[in-house]
C-alpha cells in the first residue's frame, strides 16, 4: 500500500506513490485550462519509478508548445471508463517524471501546497497570485533537477 493514493472519478483507475513530490505547481497554461475545465491545474511531479497505476487508461499526446507546459511534448492520461484525467507522463522536459493531478488524490489532507505558479502569462485577471514564485513562461530549473 502506497503512502499517497489516488483514482479517477469512477475508481476504475488507481495509482500510488511513496516519495513526496519534487515539485508542485499551479499551471495557468491554455492546455491545462482546456484539459482541466478550470482556470488552472495543480500538479505534483513524482518519480516514475515510484509511481504505480492499475486500470485501463488511454493517453492523448500534446506536441511541443513553448506557450504551454507541454514544453517539448507530453501525454495526458485518462480513465477509459469515465474520462477523468489522472496523470501526465512521457514528459520530454522531465524524463522519468509523472505529473499527478492533485484533484485525483484520495485524501484532501495529502494535497501538496504549490511551490510556484507557472505560465502566468495566461492567468485570468480575476485570479489572484499566490505568495509563491511566479513564472510567466516555463518551469523553474530546480523542478527538472
């Protein structure tokens, strides 16, 4: 049993990991807005070697785009039964990493506070900035280390 666990909306896809994320961010890019249906998406970057998943998924590939967090390309992974986006993998800019959608974690008390806000160039003007570092474009170098 993993320390941190999550699932899609219907529970057909579950995942887990033990290590705390090495980076957590609110992403305001236009891809995340469309994929989440909201003003931003909050994700936690975990090691793919610590990440386990069960259930049938399908992925959608986002090609390289310097205006969004797709960067040099990534795959957003969904449950085939309910369509919930659960995580992102095959991150060209973060080899071996997985972006877990915080909204898919099972326990609200295990959410991780954002360490930064990224792609703020497309933040809606009615959304106030958090008191964390702000990045107009891109992700801080420390996140990919």
